């Protein structure tokens, strides 16, 4: 009971608006439960959570454990609808505690069912399937076909999320049989709908249509409800999907899609459910947009916006503002389109990060795939508007807004990757970099569907250059360049290095020539994060021969303070021996000893390079440099990214716990070096981990590698880099440039595979 009481205390954070005036009689738990049920049915999930929280607390006070447990299961549903999945799991854990010894009860099956659904929403289908199968077994044991039918739908969803299509179809078929036998019409309709969705994915289009037609018949018999509205929306969207697969039935499918979405809107309006109404009207607008009926589409979209505002549902609101922006643009209303896109970005900013992540997972995409169109749609229009105002002061304001929008996207994408407060902690230290560095040009390559824009920030102001290369060919060229760049025995990379130079650097040369620039700072986007810009080639020499090169995930994520050379002290650690299946790095010993000679501090090698020892040293000593020479990997899932220690793995979370302590000091960590890491070629999201490693660690700068390279070359480059840092007139970017040029001049290591993968990340000063 103690854990349950603590949960309810935490849950009371939701409460406030429902406080009673002195002398008022508190509503009964039963009344609070009914209030929560009614709120949930009309899509008011926050009110439902509040009502059920107070009801559970009331049942706890009177000692009704069963009612308390049942209410906590409902509370978990509200949390799931709000995207608060971790809180939902806590509520279900508390409900499970209350069940006690009755491990085979129906209530236990409900807890397992809810837990499985939450794990599925969290993107953990394996855990979801395990809990759902256990729940299904209990429902079968207790001969509850209606309960089993509901569980089977979510089990089918879990199979479908892993493309286990035969298993998903079998689960939906069994659910439909059980629901029909037990008279659960709503469950039967949903089983048919979900089966149709999977069938449409695998080309069983006629079967999908038959299931949808049958489901529509069942849904029309049901009274208006929250579930009915959303089921009708799914029917309408699936009919719309089938239009492309069944060209001979396009007109009929369009009419059926319109009818389903209209009925969904009518059901939601009758039920007083503005959230569901918003989605129904919005998808109707999208259907009209597909048919280029822009005025009808805009009317439906405006209704959707109004309903989303009524429901205080920013996760719907941003979609419909985005849709309105597209419609205005298609109709030639540029200013109205820009205003709508701005509102979409603003609405997106107000969504809780966990709900942002949940929406991306439910759509099966990454943050970029789900939300990128909002930010880059606005950027595209702002750049188009600026192009019509060339030379005027107003043009620069549009360019700056475009840059700031890109920065906003970078911040939100990084937040989504790390899913903690490290990004916000980093931003608390930021000041405008334009006022700090007068010899650097900051370049934003922006990949758009119909062109590439190069936005460059110079000491004299913002400039833009449009290049007639679309995102597809540019991405393909980047992938091939990266592939050949790692082949040390050939020069197959060279034509691709030159082509990328022609697209990304040569158009800027007139602007760069007119400024006293010695450093190029790239804010790469998408696939550009996976290649070293230093290895681009103008036909005579590499870019690194002309400029120092640095990379940052965003200016607003970069602490602009220059490196303080006074009293620099290093923690050096690494592995020279083979450990945990990774090969030895024999040159690491010399590399670490060289750093200790230059900067003093502590050296932890091989058996002394232990996770606990690293933590102890970082807590006790004010290091300004942390240098780790060990194997490391950056993955698309931050939980799988790590740096190898002798006795385990320093994950990004462990790195945050240990090195991240420095972000709370007056002087944060100046430099984190990881000299034997690798990031999978072609994995743009994995490159986010590399780009953000300094942010995660609370360091101003990081030096890390895109791929694992020759141990001898790595040690030589790193030694030269640290030697150059002794010169107080040299920035970190120039120190790296000189170290890379040293290898470039060596006949053994001239190939860019040896020197190019080193990236200086974040602060380059």
C-alpha cells in the first residue's frame, strides 16, 4: 500500500482546479469515477485523469482495494491518451499491487492488457506481446470471450508493428469470431477495421474493402461515442489508402471515405467530443486537398482548427495549421501560408515532449519524418519570400527567421533523440555566437524537395544561395561518397568529393572571398551529418587545406566561450588490450601518455579504466579535458550508443551522469575527446548521437570520429592536435586543421580515410 499512496500523492499534481471551497461536501469516489468516464468519452483526457485520480484516492481512504485498482486501470488509459506512458505504467503497477494474491483474476488480466498497450505505445513490441499473451491466457482461463477479443486486437497491433502480418491477421480473425459470438459489436467492428489495415499493407485489397464495408455496417448501429468516432476515422483513411490500389473503384472508395469521415464528425459533434471532431474534419480537409478541392479543403481545415482549439489539443492543432499552410500555398496566398506555418510551429512547441515522441512512434517514423515538414515547410516559404526581396533589409529578416526555424528544429530533434533535459541545460549557457566569432562563416545546407538552399551567416550578415539539386540526388551522392571514403586503397571517393564541393561550397566562394574567414562551421542536416565536410575537394585540394572546419548541431546549442589554456588538466583513459570481443588498440598507451605529459592529470589504462573509477575521478577532480581512447559506437537508439570501458560500457546515460556533472560547475568541461568511435554509414539518426555527444556530456566541445580508423594514424593526429592547443593564438578548429594537414602530408596517411573522420563538434573557438 505504501507504493500506491506515493503514486496517488504524485498524481495529485494534476489536481488544482477541482479544489473544494470550505464547507462544500466532497463528491463520492463513485461520482468522481463517473465524471472521469464522461470526460474520457468526450475526449477531455486531462479532466478524466483528474477525476480518476481523485476517485482512486477516495477509494484508498475508505479501503476499497478492488475499486481503487479498477480506477487506476482507467487512470492508465487517460495517461496513455495524453502520451504520459510512464505515468500510465506506474498507475498499473500500483493497481497490480492492490490485486495481491489473486493473480488469476479478471482484474489482473486488465492490468496486463493495459501494460501491454502502454509498452506498444512506447515502441517496445516484445514487452507488449509478452504482457498481452499473458492477459489473453487469463481471459481464456476465466472463459471471458469479450475480454479475450479486446486483448487479441492489441496483440494483433503488436504483431503488426513488427510486420508479423500473418500473426496479426490471425489475431484479428480470432478477435472477430469471439466478439461476434459474445455480442460485442464495437469490438467486432474494430477487429475487422484493423484486419483491413493490415490486409491493405500486404496487397489483399479486395479483402480489406470487404472488411471495411462490413465494419461500417456494424458501426452505424452503435450510438455516438469516442471510440466510434475514431473507428470511423480509421475506416475513412483506409478507404482512402485503397484508392491507389484499386484504380477501377476510385470513385466509389472516395465516396465511402467521405461518408465515413462525415459520420465520424457527426458522431463526435453529437458526443460533445471536440478532439475527435477535430480529427474528423481535418482528415475530411485532407481528402478534399488530395482531390484539389482547395476551398472545400480549407473550410474543413478551419473547422478542424476551431475544434482543436476547443479541445486544447496542440497535437491536432499543429497538423491542421500545417494543412492550412499547404492549402494557402497551393492557392497562391504566400503570406497566409507563412502565417499558417508559423502557427503550426508554435502549436508544435506547446506539445509535451513525451507526446511528441508518442505521435512519432505511432506513425512509425522518426521525429524528422513526422514533424520535419512543419519546420522545413516554413523555412522553404521564408526563403522563397526572401528571394523576392533581394537586397532589401526585409530580406535579411526572412533569412534570419529561416535560420532560427532550422535551429528550432535542431533543438527539438536533439531533445527527441536524448529524451532528457541535457539539451535545455546546454541552452541555458548560450549567447549569440555572431557577436563572438568574426572569422567564421556558419553554413546551413537545407535540403528541400525541389532544391538545396545554402544559408550562410557571415560577420556582415546573412546570405542565401539556391542550388538546383534536390534532396534525393544529393542524399544518394552523400551515401556513395561516404562508402568510397572509407576505402583506403582507392581514390573512388574523389569524383564524389568534387561533385559535393561543386554543390555545397563552390556557390559560396564569392561570398567567402569577400570576408576574412578562416573557419567554416557547418550545421549539417540529415544525411550530411554522416560525412566529413573537410574531405570535399575543389579539383586541386581538399577543403581542409583552405579552411579550418567544425560541425555543430546548432548555434543555439553551442557555448561560445573560447578555450581557457590556463591550468588545463586532463583525465585520460582507454584500452590498449582486446576486451569484450573488441580488438586491441596498441598505440593507445603512447597516445594517453603523451596527453599526460602535456596536461598532467590522471591516466587510466586497461584494467584501471573502469566505469566506477572514471566516475570517482570525475567527481573528485576539476578536469578541463576528458580524453577517452577506446572503442565506441553511436546508434540510432541512444540507449544502444556507448564507449567501451574495461569492465563494461559507458552508455550515453552513464556519460551524462559522470561527465555531465561538469555542466553544473562554474567552468564546464572544455573538451571531450573520443578517439576510436564509429557511426554506421547511412544512419542519419545515429549521427545525431555523435553530433550531440558534447551536449549530453555537458562539454563545450567534443572531438570524435565518424568511423574507426588506423590506430597509429589516430594516435598521431590526436597528439598533434593537443600539441597545437598549447598555442594560445590557435582555436580548436585550427588545431584540428593543422593535425589533419600533418597526416595529409604523410605519404602513408594522405588518404582522407585516415584524417577526415575526426569531427570537431560544438564550440570551435
